[in-house]
């Protein structure tokens, strides 16, 4: 288990308590599984790990937990991998950028709160109402080059 799993769980609990929402057992387990994974983890593997922590969990349990964790900003979905990572930022944000290593699979979140100016200008010009954004940069990490 990665040492930061405890920290991530404590932080999520703190935020949930502040917002008066429940971090249920399944939500808590799913967050700890994602936080403990060294690479982005997909729903199927989350379900497999969850079955070691809970009795016979069903796929909807995993999907509902993922949906909740995403809505709270605790995790992000890496679209190109169809997998999830925990958020590196200490606050909710609607957009993010990820650097994905195609060799070892490591994902680094380059946290930005705002869309980069050229893209933001473009949305303004097109009168496009932005709700969320996601940029995935593929390549090789420092260790894999
Ligand atoms: Zn984030
Ligand atoms: Zn790598």
C-alpha cells in the first residue's frame, strides 16, 4: 500500500464531514484501491480488489462509488486508458492535464485550475459554455526514456 493512501482517505473523510455527505464503506474501499494503485486502475480491477475487502461486491456498487468519487473531485478518469487516478490537488477542480507514460503506465497530474489561455480564448470566441476539460499527454516519463 502506498504511504499516501491514509492521507488521501483522511482528506476525503474531512471533506465529506464538512459537506455533510457520507463516505460509505464501499466508497471508502474504492477510493483506497485507486489511491493504492501505482497506475491508473480500471473498473474491472477495482471490482476484483474490492471482492477482497467486501463480500461479493456487484459491478453497480463499483460504478456508483466511482461516480460519487468523481463528482466530489477525489478521483479523475483517464479517458484514453478508461481508468482512474486519485486527484493530486487539495481542492475540487473541473479541469486537469495528465502526462501518461506509454511505457510504465505512470500518470502524473499537471494540476491546473484554469483552461490554458489559448483554449479559453477559443471557447469565448465560439461562445461555447465550458463545463469540464481534460487533456492527456502521451509520451515517456523521465525513468523510461
Ligand atoms: Zn486533480
Ligand atoms: Zn515510464
